[in-house]
């Protein structure tokens, strides 16, 4: 499983923001392949959220690992984003 | 080198209510489950070794003041928050034991009131023959200290202090030999700026004091300079006042940082120990303990190399490095 940290957070943020610029009503971020994010990864999510606010896009985090769920809780980021257990729930909810 | 924490709160000193003690005693009695203690020593050992820290002890409420003690020579201390009163009294006691000069070196992170409020109560400043040198990255440090002792704010004017008080402005990127230590500083993001300090002793042990530093979300690429500054440090004392979520939302631009940014910077820098510092004054002992537990878990989840030892500073903590 991958990690989003200071080595790749910039590219991660740029990719998210490029997707948001297409102004979809919802962006589902599938976290199944991510083991954990450090503060750089989480702050990249915040940059994406700020761009999403401008384009009225809702970001949903899907299929976080157990470790990722813990990181979201420890950082307080679980209060910022809706977290879905499955892609179906993320897309349909 | 010994690092002594005399004040670990940010913003405002706090003091427990009467009910805080009753709560702790009640929780301790429940934990004791009717156990009998032969004497006070046994009871103390139970409180200190078997109870959760937030029940048997507490994190204290004095504002920022951290001593860097090389064991000889002049006394060295970071900031003059309300914890400086006890520091000052303790140094006078140590002077009475002999072998140290009546000389104190302060290193100021910045000039906000929680970091200067203790100076009017720093007893050595009233001692004729004492030498007090205040080092700061700020050229207006003397102005800030004099201002807080103007008559409108305080009954004892700055000029009544009998010690020989000198102010020295330091430059980031330069190393200074001060007493037994080599000292360098780095500018940090905070209103009116703040400065972090790195202290190295003759054996090569190093400690970093980095409080009141914000890591802005639009300047994350600049964090590499702090990583370089703290590289390989034996102890990093870092501002961990807010959750990451708070630091990027309602408390953005308030000039502080989070526990998980501190862990990440220390991991990247290969630092050995991190002391959580500048505790939010609204946090109870239980809140701070919970934050410490969360930080330990985060360090474990994100560790890729050597383990970072995460301490939670409290008034009275002494760390040997």
C-alpha cells in the first residue's frame, strides 16, 4: 500500500485539483491503495477541498484502510470529509 | 545536558479549580480499589507509577519557559513566560550550592505576552551584581520588556531592576558560542515573527526549542528548512497546540502548529525525541493526555525508519540528553 507524504503530496494535490477544475458535482477519492497519509497528504486534501468549494464539488473519501481511518480521526480530518466504506456508498450517497 | 520544563502552556497561564483536585482524588481512590498504603512514600509511588498521568499528576499551567542546562557555567533559558518565576528561584537555590556564576542567558522565541509575562517576577533581575543577557532575533525585545513594566501595566518600573541587563540581537544562520553551548536560530512563521533555537553542548548533544511556529498550507515546500535545522537533534521541543484540522481551518493564521506536523518533521529530520509543547490553555489534563496518546499512535502508524520517542512536556519535567 502506498503512502502520501512530503515526497508526493504536491503531485497528489495537483492531480486532485485538476480533477476538481472539471467541476464535477462529486469527486470520490478511492483510498483503497493508500496505507496512510502524513500531514502533507492531509493538507493536500485541504487544498483540494478549497478548490472544490469554488467549483461546488463535494469530495467523498472511500474505502480508507484501518490505519487511514485512525489518521483521519487523530488529525480531526474526519470532521471535514464524508467517509464511505464502499465505492457504491460513496457514489450513491 | 538537562532540559527542564518550567512552563509548558501557551497563551495564558491556567490553574486548576478545587473540583479538579476532587475529581483526581476520586479517580485515584477508585483505581486503588481499597488498597492500603503503609506510608506516604507508598502512596506517592502508586500515584506516580500506577495511575494515569492525568489522574496521579498533571501537566501544569505555567506559560513557556524551558531551561537548557549544561550543568555548569551560566544559566540558560528559553522564554520568560510565567514559569520563569520558579526557574529564577530555583537558580538562586542552586547558586547557594556554589560553582556557578550569577549570570543568566535568555533566548526569546518572540515577544508575545505569554512568553514575557514572567520577567517582572524573575527574582535574579532584582539582585545587585547579577548579569542578565537577553538574546533575541527581535531588535525590539528591550522595548517589549520595558513596556510591560510601565506604570499603566505594572507597579515596578523596569529601571528599578538592579541586575546588569543587556540585550543582544542575534541573526539567523549564524552560530554563537554562549557559555557552554553553541547556539543557532531560525526564523519561524508567527505574527511579528518568532525564532527557534538549536543548542549544542561540548559532547555534541543537541536540543531544539521551536515554539509558536505555524506551517502555512501555502508554504509547505518551505518546511524543508526546518527539517534541516532540526536534523538529527536529540530532542525537539515543538509547538503542538492545535489539531491539524483546527490549524488549517478556524485557527489558521493564529501562529501555531499541530502534533502530527511535528511528528512528520521529526521523522523526516531523523530527530530522536519530540516533546509536545505549548499546550492549549483550555485543555484539561485528560485532554492533553489524550493528545499525547494520539500522537504516539500517529508516530507508530507513519514510521518508516527509526522510532521517534514522543514525550508530552509538563511543568517539572526534566529530560537528560
